[in-house]
């Protein structure tokens, strides 16, 4: 605004000066006698000049008044600029402070939501655990009928069915005197299904855990047969000889000796 008034002032000033002072003549008369001849302006011309000068003076006064007012407005503008600058700084400071506070509240709310979700999950888990603990589970009772059914399935050659039935019997807390029989049934069923590694585990368990039972030496024989079938003849002979050293029943000795002789004959034929 200040630059506009200055431009207007100088424009009017130059216009006034240009209208009031005559331009220097560029084409003087060739007659020397006419060089000093001057005709004063008439009354009408002077009146017009005075009127113009009065108008320019009024305009100049107005411009000067506007200039003074403009100076006052400039000071107010500077004061307003400073106030706006300080206000903007305060607003920015408050905005950052509020933004940080809002971010903290959002994080706190998210953590609370996560904690609440975790607490609900644990509550449901504990509730389900309590429900299971409060359930009355019927005792598992061993059934001799189931044992007979498993033995019949094996006798009928239904080895997959007998395997399942013998496994079920293991979960029915069978009496001690039948536990080695059940393991022998499992080992024999696996053997018939040609799952030799699984069969060996049950026969070996009988030897390790039920040494006083009547299936101990039968398990030695079965392990000897399985190792021989898998080409582990030395291991088969070692187990069979170990069985003989542990004083097996008289009815078992001929069977063990025949099996040892059979393995040796196979080895001899293989060598020839």
C-alpha cells in the first residue's frame, strides 16, 4: 500500500511540474530581433493556471495526509505481524503438545485393548479348563470280553482289527498278568502286517519289563525271526543264544535250537 501512494505522488508531482514549466524551445526564430520578444499570457490563461495550481496543491496535501496515515498504518501492520507471528508460534507449540498427547492416548488405548483381549482369552481358557475338570469322567474298566475279541480277530487273520483292539486294551488299565500278553498280541499283529520295527518294540518291551511272564522266551524267538528276515543274522543268533543261556522252559529249547540251526544253514548256503 505504501509503494502505491509513493508512485502516485511522484506521478502527480512530475505531471504538475511538466504542466507548469514550459519546455525549452527547440526551433528559435531566425530573426534576431524577435529573440527577446515576449507576450505575457492573457487573463483567461492565468486564471486557468491558477485553478490548476490550486487543484495540484489540494492533491499534494491529500497525498501527504495519506502518506502520514500510511506511516501510522505501517506501524500497526508491523505490530499485527508480530502478534500474528507470536500467535502462530503458540498455536504450533500447542498443536505439537496436543498431537503428542493424542498419540500417547492412542497408544495407551491400544495397549489397553490388547491387554483386555489377552485377559479375555485367558479367562476363556481357564473357564474351559474348569469345565473339563468339573466333568465327571467314567472310569475306564478293563473288559475280558474285549480281550477275547482281540484274540479272536488275530486268530481269524484280521490283523489290522486285532491291532486296533489290542491298542484299546492298553488304555483300559489291564491287569498286570495280561499286560505282556497284550504287548505280544500287538507285536504279533505288527509282524503279520510286516511292520517289523513296530513289532520289535513290543517284543523288546516284554523282555525288558516283563521278564517273569510266560511270553519272555516267545519274544526272544520272534525277535530272532524278525532280525533274520531283515538280514541281521548275527543279531538274530545273539538273541537266540542269549535266550538259551537264561534257562528257557524245556518245551522252548528245541524250538530255539531248530531256529539257530536254520539260520546257520542259511548262512552256509549263502556262503557256498
